[in-house]
């Protein structure tokens, strides 16, 4: 049976092998992307769901709708697909059943399993999901090595056959113009999926994070798996513009979303990673009432909507020794009631921080009181953290146990009108459509790695846009101005230690690229991450002040994975553009045809200086104005490790 996308370019062929084995293939245009691949499950103490099936019923449907989201890369999303449902039963007439759902979109495919209720069986224990992705050829691949605890790794670029077990999204390029990325959507009451394969092979197979007893998924029937997804595009930028992942999630369950608001934020955070201040109590404690008010004042004066404070509660002195946090008791030098009152007076949203240290049983036991505390304070945003190993024997960050925990936090927060920014999270799989208070998450080797390690290379962020960001918003925390730590080195207590280890600590970008990253790496909560002293009297900070983060539309202007990307985003009547490159300098001409026709715009441009370089001359972006319109061809010049950020503001005749 064949399923074809609305535009006729994407094709799924379902085959039931003579042995009753379900299989599928995927084609894009004239190219076979996934050759014959198996489907099914191996179960504990039950017959497997792999072979011996016959087709009992086939249902075909089509859908074309447009839905509006409260926030996102675009305001409206078209959900247009063809669907094939196949209900399988045992050839021998037993009650063994398996249902398969396939959807073909113009931008890719999704398929999922349903294990329906079966006679004398009310639960299922999955030992392995036998889903295969038999990739044709040996495509160029951008990947990180799979872990069931962390996604914070540098991306590698090899042939697929040279990769290891990989995390998703994993992105590939086949031939000259076929780009595709494998991931999953609507990860609910299930284990996170990685992909394994034998060395030298290009046949990938699902590998799920397990419970301590080796079982991967435990659930009552009926059980719906997440969607297994393949985003498809003839351009690298098309992957970014795809809405496949969110479309495969259920509609919004929050009736009143007026309290869910995108924002820019700053906070007591970067100073902690630079060891200028501490999470723990003492003379260098960062989370003091006085310090929080300084940040609130700065935010109020510079069009920043939120302030994050980390290290305010008891437990930071001892948590690395397996001791626990006190999630609601502040240190003596921090008064949460006064800080929140002061923030509200200034029109600023206070963002609470709750690190768990992986102690899930204790955190869940206190979760109701934690959420109640923030609700009573009138706080509408929390950053959660799960640093370190999960303190439950045999459990990992990405297994079913933690998938359900993360969801429990999001749903309880939604009931109390609280937004979540999760760090050390389960991967994003588009659940933001269903629970739009799930704003953003880490799940990435972010900015902080530049403060205490060899850091991230310039190509890192030009790869993230086509890999990690395909899953959803990423809290990368850009906006560092003192990229070589000139204002911090002598005050850093660990300076001598780093020097002895031969570490040259710096952020490997120009300042102009830091501005551009705030547009390129999408998040509805964008942190201007540097300490506020480094923003004082800096003309380039005007871009951050003027930046909007509540987008209505987007366009990828040009892109190549790991090389460069230029993306434009629209907020009401203004457009913002970010362009970044890897270690290579670049010059190109871009069309501004995304601008509204018939309007003149003032472009405020923050560009790399002529002699800029991420290592030798990263500071002081060139700033200038230019009159442009939709007919303009704009020349963009990027330094090695550099970038360019532009605000396009419509002007009237008098202003012109």
C-alpha cells in the first residue's frame, strides 16, 4: 500500500512480507531515502509483535487545516497530510493485534504504533522496539553520540557508516539536494529513542532508554508510541522551516494562554560559571537581594522582561555530596518576597530557579509546595534543573520514568499558570503545541561550556540550527559581549588553575555573532547572558534592547549545515535578521524579498568590522544605517567565527 503527500513528492510504501512481517520504505522525489525496513516490538512474557500478521482493516484519510499558536516561529501553522491506518491481526486467529499509523506531509513523514487492548492482556512490557531506518547510500551525517543522560556534546560530521549510536535529531544530506533528519514527536509515557547500528552499516535501529530491570516501556493498554519522524527537504533551510514535529502533537490543552508570554531575560548566571560569584552561600554569594535588585533595575531600564536568579535556596553548599536541596527556604541574604515585589513594581518578571540535583523522589514529594510557593508569590516562570545522575537506582534522564516526571512538572505548572524552561531535560518532541507553557529547554552543549572547558568551536552554532533546533526551542544563552573574558580573568579565583591546565578560555565568536545568535537560535525565552557590567556603555547592546522575540513569521534566507545560516524573523511590523558563519569568512548577497512590499525600511546593521576575527579581533561591531525595501539586494560580510544582526523598521515619508 502506498501513501503519497499532498504535493506528490513524499511517498511511503507499506509492505506486509510473506511471513506476515510489517515493513516500509520512504521516497522523496525520485530518490529512495529509506529502503525496506522492519517494524514491530519484542515483548516480555508475551508473543512478540514482529511477524505472523495479516491485514484486518485499512483506513485512508486526508487533512488540511491551519491552526494558530500562542507563540512560535510563525503565528499560523498549516497541518496538511495524507494518512494511512493499518490494523493488523494474527494470521492464526489469536487476539494478537498491532495498529500502524502513517502520515505523509510535504515536509516529511511520521509513523507510530498502537498496541490495542487484547483479550486477557491489560499491560505491555516492551523489551525492544524493532523499528528500522535502512538508509540508502551513505549520506553525510551530523550527529552526537547517544547517551541516555545528556545531549551536551559537540556535533560530529562524518559519513553515516562512520557514526556511532546516535541521539536524535540526527541530520543527513544525500547527494546534492536531499536533506533529512530523523527524530520523534509526541514523546508521552514512553522512553526516549536513540539510534544504533553496526559499525560500517547504514541501517539504523531504535534503541530505547530502559528501566533498571531492562524493560524499556511499561504501560497499560492501549499504548500509543511516539511518532517516528523523518523531515525531508531539498534545501537545508527547509528543515528549519518545517512544522512536522509540532503538527504530530495534540492541540493546545490550555484554554487561557494570556499569561504565556515570550520574553528576553538576564540574570545571576554567567557570573557563577565564571566563578566570579557562587551558587553556594558565603562572601561571594551571587543570589542576594541587593544583587537581584541591580539586575531588575538594569532590565527595567533596557527593555528586558525577565530576571533569573540562581542559587537563592538552601542546599547549594552540599548538593554535590549527595545531600538534598531545600526547595523553598532561601539563604538569609535573599528575600524572595521583597525581590518579587520589587520586580513587579518595575514591571519585570522574576524567573525562579529550581535545581533538583537529580533527586526526583524528594523533588516530587515537594513539588506541590514548590509550585504553590511560586503561585503565591505571583511568579509565572521557572527554570528547572536536573544536573548530575538521576538519584533513583537504574534510572536515566531519558527513560520512561523521567519522561513522565518532566511531563508531570509541565502539567502541574500549567494548572498554576507557570511557564517552564527545563535544563538537563528530556528532548523536545513538539509537546509545546499541547502544553504551550513548556517554553524552552537546554538539552544542548550551551554557552556555559565556554567558561570552564575548551569550549565550543565556531562551527558549533552553525550546526545546532539544523540538528538540535529541529526538535524545538533551545535555551543556548547567547549575548556574551566580553567574549575573551578581559573584564573577568584577574577576578576569577580559578584563573591560575585554568592557566596551569593550558586552557585558553573564551567564547569563540565575534560580538556581532553573539547578537545574530539571538535571532538564529530560536527560543521564546532568550537570555542576554553576560553580566550586566559588560553591557554598560556598549552601543551594540541597542540591538538586544530593540529585539522582539514574539515572532509571527520566519524565512531562512540561505543555509548550509555546519557552514552558515541567515534567517529572518518578523515581529508585528518589524523584521530582524541574523547571519552567522563557522571558522570561514564569507561574503554573499541576499534578497530582502521577505520585507513587506511597498514599504521602505531603515536597516540598523550590526556587522563584523573589516578586520574582525573570532580570536584576534572579536570586539566592537561596526554599526550603520541603510535604507532598504523588498527589492534590495543586501551584501553581507561575515568574519571568521562572525555574524551580522539587523533590525528592519518601517519608516514613513517624514522619517525618510
